[in-house]
DNA sequence: ATGACTGAGCATCTCAGA
C-alpha cells in the first residue's frame, strides 16, 4: 500500500481482521519519526526504514523478529533510497522490497532499477548458498508475463514489462525460487494493483506486480497465496492490495 | 485518439507513481 500516514487505519483494520504473523509494507512516503505508533497496542512490533516523501518500507510482526539489514547489500555506500528490509524469524529470512519503478529519471532511472535487481539477485544467491529458508516479498514493479497486466494498462516499453526487466526477474527466479501466487493459481489474470486513473478498478485493468518468492523448503510448506482484492474497494484505498501468504 | 487520480512538499505547481 502507499502512504502509511493516509492509511494507518486501513492497516490497523487489516491487522485486527487477518492477524498476520508478519506484515511487510512498502511506499510509506514518510520518515521513520512520522510512522504511526498505534500498531504496538495491537500487539505488533514495528521496524521502519523511511525517508522524506518517497519510498519507505517496514515490517510489522506479532512474532518476534530481528532486523538483519536495512539496506540492500551491494548497492552504493551513499545510496539513500529506503527500499529494503531484511528480517529473521529464527531460521527464516524474510526480505521486504520496494523495487524501483524505473520509469522516471530517464536512462539513469532505468539503469538504477536493473542495478537494484542485480544486487537483489546477488543477495538472494548468497542466502541460498548459506542454505537459509527465504521469502522475498513486496512491490517488485515487474509484471513477469503478458498475462500479468491487462491489455492497455501499460505501454509495451514500460519499465515494468521491458524485456531486460523480465530477464532480470527470471534470473532471480532461476536461482530456485517459487512464485507463490503462480504455484497456487498457475494460469490467468490475478492482479495486485489497479491504477487510480481512468476507472482502472471498475474495468479490472490491473497489474500483477507484488510477489512472494519462496526458497525450496518454504515452497514445500506453501498453503495459500492470494491478493485481497476487496481492499481495493475500501474508501480512499491504496492502488495496491495486500498479498496474503500462508505457509504451514 | 485522448485523458485520466493521488500524495508529499520550502506547495496553488512539480514530481513520482505504474
């Protein structure tokens, strides 16, 4: 979801209703000091990586977790974009990402997206080499296949579907990760995002760009993975909906 | 073919989002 300060009650309602063990948030659009404090009284510990105006990620857990990284290893030392949080729940590593969109900033903006994806691939490879159990989830800003966006919802050369974007995404998957939503629903459109413009929700002109990728042992425990599309029809909704992942 | 919504910020416009 975008803009946590606008939608703190949406999140609180979701936590109370669904009671996830862990909730990963993206596109907070606020600094850490401005992150809403009220989730603690619902029993959730918060870890926030924020910045002014843009980006921002967080983890909310009712299970105890430790923060392992607040920046994606492998990026430039002075990279200040708040897009990555890596936490550990015992033997399980969970990475929450807000992957760069890549449509702004010209060639440099798109190159940054590809560099970010390569750094993510390298970090995931490192964790798999260590035999860690792993979930990588969040807003990937990648529609992996043509079925993953409605006709006309994106230009053919959009940074979310450009061949180099999809190749980078496949190189991540091919480390041995399972796309949890596609393991549950192998074919057909399943969207996680509908634009605010031009009646996109009413026309079901959506995208599948929010993913949950599982390492092999975690994939064996997969029970369900489904976007909560009803959240898109709330008052003042985010343009993204939550993706609920259940592992046994 | 065109236009279109939302939030944040040194703000009545620009930038970014996707």
